[in-house]
C-alpha cells in the first residue's frame, strides 16, 4: 500500500466549507483521512507547514498541440507544464492536425494521455467538422470516447442556425458547449485592441463589438434552447454585463477569463511585441477592472491559463503576421493570486473556487474535495514566497510569454495527482 501523509497544512476547500489547519492521509491514490495530528505510521511525510492545501486545480483551456503540431507542444510536455503550474487536470482544445472532430482522434488523445501525461487530460471535442463552423462534428461518438465538452477552440461558429443545432445536440449528451465569441469580419489579424495604441501603430485594431456582438447572439440561443453554454476567455466589460444579466435570469451560462487578462491591459503592451499578441486582445484598463470585479463577484466562473504555445521562429515574426497566444500554464495561478488575493479584491477561498468547483461545474463533473474517500488530487500553494519565472527552465516546449523574468509573490508549491507527488517547487518534476 502506498501511503503519504501531508502534515501541518492549511486545508482550504470552499465547496466543503473547509478552512482549517490539518493533515491529509493518502492511501493508494485516495484520501484516507483528514484531521489534526494524524499518525504517520509507515507513510511518507510531506511537510506542508506554511502552505495552503486545496483540491486539485482544473484548467479549462489549453492547446496541447498533439497530434500534428508536436514541435510546439505535446501531451507529455504540456501536462508537465500543467503540473508545474499547480494543475491536476487540464482540458485540451481540439485545434490539432487532424482536428479532434471524431471518436478516432478523441480516443487517441485519451490513450496518449493515459500513457504520457503526468496529470489528468480531458479532450475537448470540436463542435463542427474540422472546426469550420458548417457541419456538426461527431459529438455523440466523441462523448463516448471521452470528450469532456465540445467547442471549436479559437474559431467562432458564425452561422446561427448551426450554433443553435449544436447547442441542442450537445445538450442531448449532457455536454457543455464552449464558445469562442469573436466576429472575424470585425477582428482581422492585428491582435490589438482598437484604440489609441492601434492608431499610433498603424493597425486597424479589434473593437469590443467583435466579442460582445457574438456573446449577445450566443446568449439568445442559450436562453431559447436551455442548453449549457460556456463563454471562453472574456475580455470586455460589455460582455461581462451581458453575462451577468443572463445569469440573473437563470440562463444556463458560465464564463471564464484568462489569467493574463487579469493583470495586463493594452496600456502595458510594448510596441509590436508579439508576446503580447493575444486572442482576444488585451483591452482598456476599464475592461480589466470589470474582469477583476466579475471574477471576485461570481459573474466569472473560472480562471484559465489559455495556454497557446508557439515556437520562437513562428511567434517572433512581425506583429501582423505572427500567431496569437501566450504559453500560460506555469504562470496562471500565480497571476490570479496576485490580481485577486494580494490585491485584496477576493478571498483565498474565492480564488480556489475559480480553479476547482467553478471549472468542475462548467464541465458538469464531480471532482473530489478534501474529504475521506475522494481522489487524492491536491494543489498546494505558498502565498508569500517569491520566485522568478525562468522561461529557459519552463517545462513547455515553447517560450512565448510576456512574463519571463517576472518575480511572483506566491504561487503553486506542489502538485499531487492520484495520490502521488508529481511536482514540487524545490525539487521540480518527480519521475
């Protein structure tokens, strides 16, 4: 029997209204006991003095690039980066080559994750064939193969009739539809917010309406079908207001924000720096403030990494031509801690909700908390210790991040998956 005793931690599990000092005894991948002064016996001891012990964190949005784009990331490297970011489960988007729009690709991902990943990997199936927004994908068979939700990644289903049918069909299998809300006729490829900076740089810019118009359309369809809709990586105050209003009417909608949108605005962008080219783009300070308030108040259900890795030769092109995205798995939790807890905007319990019960609710899955009998997936946090994000030591294959060299106050300290310590801040990844 494999036994581990996590001692002297602060146990915080908002879903079970737990916030107290205690120990956690793990036996064969499950929590055997929770309490003060548990006897170690022959268990391996992990001293969590000064650390917060929470349920395992879930990331709803990451590009793991496999199959087909393994030069930028694969399931093994992405899962390692996830573990180093404090995540015990990560959802991989379907924008691979081939696109995950069939049971064949979904089954490949499930098997690959079982053999290579150090944390749980949940595939997100494409909503439409090839993510093209025209014909529905094999949603039922992907669900049977292990898809946790459906959505077309960073592509928007423009045809409202297709989107309506997709919501109804996905709902028949109990699956949430994850929607990227962006009207491509308004957005283009500039990857910068429409405003003073875009004008100065000679770029057309992306207006808020590119997002908020599609959010409004999707909320209408969600309201009329009663199907579960999840709005991905919101960036604008106008979108937040629409989501909050729909929630007040008990429309079955949830929403997320990427961690980098909580700490950066368009005002922070160096001229033509491709590491700041993100979809959706960084918005005005007022939009960032609205996102922070929504995350604290409950209008936002989850914070995500929005991990979108690209190799240097691809990302370091001229701004208009380079792809969108930040490699965010290893910094998301620390950024959210800084933006919400250390700023005084939200409690520690609220932060943990945004990475645990919030994402689990979006997917409609039961994730065990810090209770006897639950799976021993645990995220340990150090709230105060300073550390520097060294891009050259990242577990990801890609280095496209604006946070290289940033000094963080607090962040993930250790990650336990299925009862096993897979990563520790001091010792790194465990074999």
